[in-house]
C-alpha cells in the first residue's frame, strides 16, 4: 500500500535576545497538519492540542479526547525543537563570552 503522507507546518516564537538575559530563546513552538494543531508555550508552561478545521480559533483543547494523537504531535515537536536548539546560531557570540 501507499504510505500515509502528512504535511506539517511549524510555527516558532524565537527571541534570540533572550540569551542576553540567560533565558531560552525558544519561547513557543507549534506544529500544524491538515487537521490538527499542537502548541507548546514554554513562557507560560502550557500545551494545547486542537482540531483546527472544526475549531478555527483554537479555543478547545482536545488532549483528553485524543491523547494518542496528541502524544504523537508532542513527540514530533520535541524532536524538531531539539534539532533547532542543536543548530541554533543566534547570538552565539554572547554565549561564548560568558
């Protein structure tokens, strides 16, 4: 059979200047597919998972109803964030001087 293909769009709230304040510059990251959107907001320590095709305002977290899918999105997002952190170059000169 043909494998299932899903396209994903990532969103990122990245503040490189946060390094100057000894904070993580990756403040929020999300992943959206054709049907769902998962967001991790590290500033507020909040996560939410929505079916954005039926909830375009992202106002109803469906983690409790679809925890298996939410766990997949969370895992994919964690892997993407790890890669970004390993390859991030913003304000490296500030980090090296500390």
